[in-house]
């Protein structure tokens, strides 16, 4: 069978040595396509997949069918010595190798070993100081010039201390003995060996095609293109598996009544979830004794009422908790913007000065931004404690001082920060603002250092005071920075979940309507109404998208980007 060179300006191969291997790869691509078709047929025969409904089975079968078609097409184009077939086969084989290795980690218990390692690190926290000490010795030894004995042996000592601490941690976690033996045992299983062989074949096929660009008449631009895609491939696979796939699944579930706690498969309900969530009813009370439920539609509960002139308007909703959570979310964002952006700007102005120790304080103020939310919440729970918390203690000292100074009889307020619904939102906002101020300050600091010093000096020479320079020069030039900080803080506020969940917990009934994301979490993972929770998630996404677009459209700082 003769192999000819066709499209994309492909030239004849340098020698016939490459052709037998190409035939082997063509056969492999056909086998991959056949395997994908077999998987697609088996998916269609499964009775149910987590009760998600037939649509998910059809969709997954369609995906594997498309992969099979792409694999058959790549084999055909490889037969034609066509660059398109080579690139397509490389993509399929490289992706197959990555997926096979990921599956190998699952069947060998590698991911469970990472949990064991984390548990061992928790039990051996003191040895982590040894790693830090070893690194410090290594860093200090590098301060000495080349050839110095302290540099040489100090480096060995630092590396030795770090290696010894790592070995001790592995021993205490059980990975060095039990973990490795279990991993070897699992690798020697038949299914593990099969997966390894498949991963090796995928890797060898993609590596061979990668080196044979001259056979396919590859140009420099084509080589740069596939090399770029090759670097993006691991991230692309991760994006498809852990972001795009769940995103599409949640969109599908938002049109169903999916409940994982029930045995019945998900049923398609159309826009029912959205209509129930967004449905409102408006009525006018005829007199003050009339109940709100009498003037709104059936199935609606009173959401709020307000008076216009002599008329009292009642607004009802089918899902009042959704509207409460949405309203609270926007309130949360508003307070978060107020409590985090102006203080961050003031702190950045202070850190931008030439006072001694500013580099140290820049790092200190940034620490809360990188701290874990759970740890931060534990600290603030202690601070908010109504009995032994430092915040209430400070308030009591201020009250006592005022009473002693003016002879007043002001009582101790004994604020219940985490149980009083009237200030619950404020408690969460204060903690969240404290954590985000450091990040916003760093961004503002970068913007301040980009302000031309010549303009400020010229304004000073012209007699402008500090406030005038800030208002007329610095603040306008910080427009793009302020815009970025506002957008990121606003989006973080609209997505708030970890802060109220960690600080208040799910046992408090007020948290169910505290933020929209917390509300959908409560729907999906406490009440198991996954379909309805997915619809709430998409509405929240649309709200975030609209707010961001409006911010881009109407923010005066947006002009700075288009200049």
C-alpha cells in the first residue's frame, strides 16, 4: 500500500523508516476509536447513573462517540500523511495518557495516601520547624562567597536537616513503610498493569508523532501552535473534568427535580424551578385589618410591605428565603465595599511612605489575606464571644470610662455578635473586611507606586496641599486600580460562603438566608434539592455577571482602560 503526501503542503518523508511505526499508530487510533464506541454502548445500557436521568447517559455516550469519530478520522489522515491527523492524534493520545495516569492514581490509592500525608503533617507539626531551620541554615550559608567552607558545609547541613525532617514526617505518617508497600502491591494488580500499559502506549504514540514533524511537512508556525496547545493540555483536561463538566451538569440539573436522597431518577421540569424561585405577587391592602395573604396570589408568602400615600403595598413570593438571601447578599457586598476599600486605600497611603520598617509592615498586613478562612473564623469566634471575648471586654472598658468620667449610668451592652440577627451580618462583614484589606492594600500600593512623582511634585510647587493633591491627582490616576479592587471585592462578596459558614455554622437558623450561596448550599447539601439548588446557582451567576457588566459600563474608571 503506497502512502502519499497531500494537503498542508506536506512533503515526502525523509525515509521509509517512519512509515511502519505510522501504520502501528494508525491501528492504535482505530483501536482507541473502537474502545470509545464500546464504552458509549455500555453507558447506554446502564440502568441509571446516580439517578441523573437518561439525558446524562445520552450526553456521555455522545462524547465518547465524538472521540471515537475523531480517533478514526485521525487514523485516516495519518494514512494520508496529513498534518491535521498528526495533531489530532497527538491531542487524543496525550489526553488519554493524562486520564490513564489519573485513573492509575485512583486505583492504586495514591490520593488516599495524600490524605494520610496530610494527617501525618498534622501530627508532626513540630518537625516542620526543622524544615524551616534547615532552610534558614541553607540560606545563610549561601550568603558567603563561592569556595568558602561555611557555604559548602553549611549548605550540606541545611539540606541534611530538611531531608531528615521529611523522613521523620513520612515515618510518623506511615507512608514510608506501609504506604510504599501498599502502593507497590496495588501497582502489581492486573488492572493497574493494564492501565500502565495503556498509558505507556498513549505516551509513546504521542512522543513519536511529536518528533516526526518533518515527515508531515511541518512549518515553524505550526510547530509553535501545537507546542502551545501541548502546554495548555494539562490545564485544559483539568478545566473540562473539574469545571466545564460540573458546570454543564448543574445547568442540566437546574431544569430537573433531581434529589439524590430519592430512588426516582431526575425528571425534566422545564422552567419550574426558575418560576418558583423568581415568582412574585403584588397586592394592595384595602384596610389596616386585612391580612397580606388575602391580596397576594395563592402559594405566595408575604415578603415585605410598604406604604405609598394612603395605600399599603404587599409583595409576596413563593420562595421568600431566596429573596431574603439575595437582599442580604447585596447588603453584604455594600458593607464589604465600604469596610474594605477606603481603609485599604488609607493603609496603602501609609505603607507607601518612607518610614522605617515599611517592608515588614507590608508583609504583616498581607498575612490575613493568605490565612485559611477556618482558622480566621476560629479567632474571630473567640473575639466575638459575649462573655470572654476581647471585643466586648473593650466595649465594657469604654463604657466604664465614660460612666466614671461623666457620672452616667450606661449599662454594659453585652453585644451578642453571633446570635443577634440584627448584627449578625455586621459580624461577618467585619471579619471578611479584615481579611481582604491586606490584599486590597497591596493592589492600591502598586497603583500608588505607578503615580508619576513629577506630577505630585509639580502640584506641591504650585501650592496644592496634601488633600488637594490626593483628590485632584492621586485619586484620578488610581482609577484603574480602584476599578479592579472594586470588581474583585464585589465578586468575592457575591460569592460569600466560607465566611458565614465558618464563623456562624449551619446550626444557626439565620444563616440559611444570610447569603445566596449559603442558601443554595443549604438547599443542595442539607435538603438534597439539587435541581432547585442548581437553578439558584445559575441565578446567582447571572446576577454576578450583570453586576460586573454594569460596573464595566458605568464606572468612570473604565475610561482609563480604553485610553
